[in-house]
């Protein structure tokens, strides 16, 4: 299937590793120009070079997405470098799963406000696009109570609500907004590899909850993100795509 992404411009926050990196790779493989950001400049530079080798325009900056000025600066610089914005993927998470007040502050600043600020900054560019789309990466922890922290789950749920609200508000402008809720996703250098090595009991508990007997790969989540963002999914907006291998038991109506 041709996803219709060739020549479009996609921005991905947290695009150097895991889900964000695989989404960026898939966008580039489909012929879309890609801009990424992450905290580590070396990792950003390495990813930009790799993306550019596919023959598309690539751009990246080291950014703390919790910093409004830095995030908005990257959005503007990406639009200039690529020649506009057609797709925004808000992917970064603070992954603050403890019970502290600091966890609430981090989740609000990074997960929630980074998403809202990125959407607001990208909107003037999306309004000029022929195929505008926003994909917000939430989590199955936003759908049900699990072993993650209360702040993490609460703000992941808020992101799903925000996506639905923005889909409704922006539909007259033909700007689509969807959420993706991944289940536990394993990759080298990721949180689940860290848990596997350092908290093996928790890792085994989490693994046992999934009837498939395994966790997702970034590739599997990235494909869902890219499809929802693509013109091939042109009438899909306001949905929450759960990609979790039947991990969650709740029914979506």
C-alpha cells in the first residue's frame, strides 16, 4: 500500500531511539522528510545522518521538550529546514512512575505541556498543509490502572482526551488528530531492558500479563503511528489506537 507520504514533512519529538526513532525511520523509508529532536546532541546528529542517507531531507536539534522556548524554536527551525510541516508526532515522555510530587510535575511539564505546546506551535504550518495530521503517543496506562505510577497514568489518559478534543476542534480545518497507546515496548537501552537487568521480578510480572508472551517492538508501534499520520488514513481522526498484544482487558466503545 502506498501511504502517500512521499514529499511530506514529518516532525517527531524524541526521535533518536525506541518508538520515536522507528517512526522517523519508517517516515523516511516512505519518502517523507523528517525532523527530530532529543536531549543528546550526539544521538541527534547520528540519527539525522542516518535518516538523510535514505534520500530525504533530515533535520534535528538537541532540545529539552520541557522548555517552551527550545521546543518552539525547534518547531520553527524544522519548518524552515524542511519547507513546512505536514505531520507532528508528539512522542516524548518523562517516564516518571514514582509516587512523588516531582513525578506529577515532570509528567505535566514533559508529557502534557510538551504536546500542547508542540501542537500550538505547529498549527500555523499544519493549516497550510494538504495532508495535515497530528499523532500523540499515549500509553495503555492511560486506559486502566496498572503498576505504573499515578502521575504517569493520569497524564497519559489526559493526552487521549486532549487528542479527541483537538480532533473535534480542528476537523473543520481538515487537520486530523489521533492518539496511539502502546503496551510495554522493549528495545535496547529502553526502560524495559533496564528493568529486566535491575528489577527482574517486575520484568517477569509485566511479561506474564501479556497473553502473547512478549512485549512489543518499536517497529510495531512505529508502523501504527506512521499509518495514522499518513494520507492513507485520511478519514481517521479522534481515535485512540491501542497496540498492546491484548495486554489490556478494557473494551473501547
